[in-house]
């Protein structure tokens, strides 16, 4: 399903944002079948989970690559150790979360509150860069609370890039309110300010700057790419994953046709059967596929069939095959 490159664009040209509870390994495997070039991110994983948790939080499939690990943390040594493990496992990039505004994240002294401590962020980046040879990047906001001037953002970028050695930033083009708004509200209520992100690229032309926030179409992505190096799409890519089928051709200039989304669903069957044999529930995989047929006749019945049946005990790939018949009109 992947395509050959015709132009040597950087990985960051287009990416799917790290989204908690959404961009897990099943989601990324599915997205990779739709786009061979898009850079995929893990959910934010804390250093504590990786270093002390009982689960294998860094597990992923090689078929997901290129894939980046997003870390949550603020201890340079812990971050360096996690980055080292990620590189050993073959991750293509390590990204530090300096943009999540949730209370839980703030209590752990990471996420958006780190914007107030650029010297600490610089120390974290420097420690990680000393431990690995893969890119170490930062995802952040354009401000926090009343610290939302361009000068505040400029100072943050300058300190993290000059003292920490970070040369790659993804900027969510909204400020974050650290109290008073939920994470969901923080994705919707603070106004978008794309020109501020463009200004960062103008003022720091040597840095790789990507933009995130409210981007819904590939035409919008192309417009942003006139000003910055990369576009990160979040909720739209998840809720309407069919858009990813056009990315390789539209944004990376690949020669091959976009993959047929029905064929992509069918290509998931072997993966699903393997995962079921390992104890994974069908619904944990198919929940990421619900929006794939947006705007196509039968899409509603496809979603309903999966929603009603994929979580039942013993549900297997036959549930997905049956759901597909509502779109294709063919009996399984």
C-alpha cells in the first residue's frame, strides 16, 4: 500500500498528531496502510510508564514506520533513558510534549506548563540529544495563560533551540489555559493564530517549523506549506481517515494512485487475525476505522454494525467483513 517517493521531502511535511487514547499501535498500523509517507506519532507516553510501568509501552509494529515517540516528562536523565530505548527499538524520532494542558500532566510537571520553564526544556532536549542520534523535537503551544505575547513564544524558541540544540518544533497555533478549561476546550476555545507560527519560521529560518491546530483539508495543508515546513493534522485525520489516502500523492508527489479504502480494510484482516490470537479484542482495532467511509453510501450502516458487534465476546474478523458489505453491496 505504500508508494515510492518522487521528491525528497522531510518526514515532517505531513504528520498525524499524537492523540491520547486514539493514536495507539492499532490506529497507526491502519493509518500506515492509507499513507506510506505520513509521519505517525504515538500517544504521549510518560517517562514513568516506560521506566517503571508493567506494560510494554513502547511496543509497535515495524510496518508502522516512520513512527515517532512522544514523551511526557521533565527529568532530563529519565527522558534521555527513554529516548535511548526508543532509538534501540527503531523509532524514527523522539518528541517532547510541551503543549498538553491537562491537570494530570501539569501535576507531573510536563506538558504545556513547561513553556514557563524554557531553560528546563533546553536541558531536557540537550540530554536526549546527547543520548541518541535520531531527531529530538518539541511540540508546544504558542503561549500559556496570560503569557501569550509573541515575545514570550520567541524567547521560548530561542532558549530551547540555542541552549538545548533543538532544531525542530511543532507549534499548535493556540495558546493553552492551564486552569479553567478542559483539554477538549483547550483544543477549541483559544483562537487559532496561524500567522504567529509563520512568524516563528520567518524569525528562525534555520529551524524546521510545523503547524498544528484546526487543519481539516489537504488544500489547507498546502496553503500552510507555503509558510512552514510541515503540517500536523489531528482530529480530522482520525475521524476522517480516508483523507490520508490522498496524502502521498497530494503532498509528497508520489506517482502511484491513492489506495482504495475498501482494499485497505481488507488488508487489515491478517493483522486483526494475528492480534485476536494474542488476546486483543476486535473493537480495540475497529474503533479506529469507523470514519473511513465518510460521505460514501452505506457508511452509517458500516459504523453501526461495527459499533454494535465488535465489542461482543468472540467477535472476529467476520464482523468486519459483514460491515464492509454495507458499503460494497457484496455478500461476505
